[in-house]
C-alpha cells in the first residue's frame, strides 16, 4: 500500500478499551504489513459531541469512520 495510513482513535475519559485497542491495531498492521501513524486521544463528551462522534471508541482510518456502529452516544 503506497498511501500513508493514518489511524485516529478517540475515546471517552472512562473508556477501558485502550490497552486492547493498541494491541489489536498493532497486530493488524503487522499482519497486513502496513505502516501507519496511529493517534490515541481521550475526549470529553462535549468535545466528542462537537466533532459528531457517536460512540467510544471512535476509530477513523484516513479520515473515514470505521467504528462505532450506530449504537448511542459517546459517554
């Protein structure tokens, strides 16, 4: 893949999935042989609402929302 991959992971302040997310993303990148810039950021509910995020975690790949499925709010 020649395109530079950027993965952004946004979580609410109490999300406990970060360690497993880091592990899974690193493993997927390794298995696919892809290098990526990966950014992890914690957001308040207010910040997430301003950005239009629907849940925690919200994962964007090259700006396209991959996760979450429509399931409720960010808190």
